């Protein structure tokens, strides 16, 4: 949601376990900003966006912003490197 920000509650600490590219087990812990980033990216693996994690109050505001920007139009897409950068970079 370019230009929009909504608060999401995230844990301050996470423990990650999995396997590296060679199939070797790995495990580490993260805190603070890195923990938030890991939770955000993990949500994508479950098909979730950060707006799916908003509480009711912020979810209503997000839906209004989506409608106001016209982002609720079926088929509306943005292809990085092809379409104009919506962030103005």
C-alpha cells in the first residue's frame, strides 16, 4: 500500500528453525526490528499481507484507503521495473 502505513502488533522476539539451501538444519533467534521483518516475511509464506493482521479499527481505515486509491479494482497490478514506480523513486 504505497504511501499508507498502519500499525501491526508483532512479537519483539522470534526463534526461526528450518533448513539452508544444502538441506542442513539451521536455527537462530531475532529481536527488535529484525524479528518484525522475519514475521512479516513469514506471513507471506502463509499468503498473508500486513493488512490482514490489522485490528478492527485499523482494518477499517485500510479498507477506506484502498477504496479511495482505487486499489479495489479487479486486475489492477503493478509490475516492478516495468510500470512507473508508485513510490516516486
